C-alpha cells in the first residue's frame, strides 16, 4: 500500500477510480464510512454533500446526503449577485475554504470569519447546520469537468489547517466527485433504460408480429351439409396439417354454450371455410342462416385488417352449391368455390379437392 492510499481518502479515491457503477446502495455505504471517519478523526459534528440543481431557472445547492439527512437548499447567488453564504462561495468560485472565527471563537459568536485555505472574503453570517458551538467549517468543491457540488463538515473544535489535512481532504473531494459523476451516469442510464422498456412494452402491446404457432382454420357448416363435401374439406385440411390447425364446429365437444364457443374459435382464427349450403326437401339448396352468420363473423375478422397479424395473410373460403339462390351481397366479392357435381348429382370429389387445395394454398401464401 502506497502513502497515497494509506488513508481513507486515498483508498476511497482508488475505489472511485476502479468502479464503473455507483447506485444508491454504494453511495449510502460510502456515506457511512465518511461520516464515521470525519467524526473520529476531525471531531466533526455534521457532514454534508450538496449538489447543484436548478430551481425556478436559478442554480441552487441542495443537500444530497448528510450525516442526519435534513432536507434543505440554498440559492447560489443573491439578487444583488453576491454569494448567499460561504458554501455557495466555495461552489461558485471553485475554491476550498477553511473557515474559523477570529480569536478561535465559535462561528456564531466571532466578530468576523476567516478563510485560512484560500484567503477568500467570506459572506456573513454563517449559520451552522447543527445546534452545537461550531468552531471550524471546511468546504471543498467537487469538480470533474465542472463543479458538481460541494462537501463540507462542521467541527466543534478549532482545527488548525495543515498541508497534510489539505492533501487528505482534497483527495476526499476528488473521490466524492468521481462517485457523484458515476452516480449521475448510472441514474441517467437507469432512467433511459426504464423509458426504453416502457416504449418497448407499448410497442409490443400495439404491434402485431407474425405468429410462430400454426395459423388456425375454422370450419362452419350446416348439420345437414352433404357429408361427401365435408369429407373432402377434412381431407384437404389434413394434407396441410403440418402448416395449419383447424377446428370443425361439429367436433366441438366442450360443455357450455355452443354459440359462445364458436364465437371464441372464430375470434382466434385467421382463416375459415364455410360450406354455406344445405339441401331442401325439394332437392335444391339454401344457405343455412347460422353458417351465414358465422361467415359474416369470419368476413369481419379477416377483412378488418388486410395485413392480418404482423403482415401475414388472412381470409376465408365460401363453398356453395351451384343450385342455390344468389349469394348474400356482403360475400359476393369473395371467390366462391362451387361444389362440382356430376349429372347424377354426385360430388366430383377429385375436382372439389383440387379446387379447395388450390384455394387453401393461396390463403397460406403459396405460389
């Protein structure tokens, strides 16, 4: 250990030069060390670190931490332009002060105050922070690229100034200035990090990103729907099972309100297939009202945002019988898959399968 570090101030300066992050906990621990040191070695009654702040557009010195945490502040300048007290003088002039009273009297009772360090003419009076009979006040500016604040201590003893004391207290000022600057940097980074996290949260909550899970299809049909058509739909979707998942309302077995369950499934679906037609007793076809309603939900769900979730495609496929009334107006623009039937009325399953596979592939973005 060198002579320069064989003191509290020297060791604290070495510590300050070695660390990167200073937070509230570190500064509190440093405060405890310094307060104990100045009380033991310098008979200090009170110790305080003040930092520059702005109040009403004017610079003030405000208590940052002290030996008893009494909140207070002082303007740096009077209205006439002078310094308001010796503390602000040390800050504004960037000069250390060693203040004692004439005839070694307490600062309250002395007819005049003397600065034994820099020889400054002191503004008066000086009002000690403690109620004790203070005889010495030592004030040092905390300078880095600029003066950040000051530290000072009050002692009930009349302390004679020495070169050893000046070196030690100057090293303590340097260490505190470094720590204060690191503390400010850490606080600024913490605020920016908190702000960035808040912005990120807002962006994540408002943004829509591509889903990593398989897109969901909802299949709507009448209970009287042609089972050969429904079989082809299931087979085609099974062919795409490595890329999609699907729910056929006929296979929903949960207890509870089926309409609520269907609405929930439609809401979470990006794609849909609606086989609208059902046979009539006369042998023709009509659109089932429930399926039309579910198709309307899918139409609104997939058409409200053309880019879907995170720019991914959305859409639904209407399937209708050729022998049906005109399509509902809202669906007229959709490319409807007409069920291909042979002359005997049977479903041309191969052709339906090809048509449907092409439409599903188009929805999924295949060329």
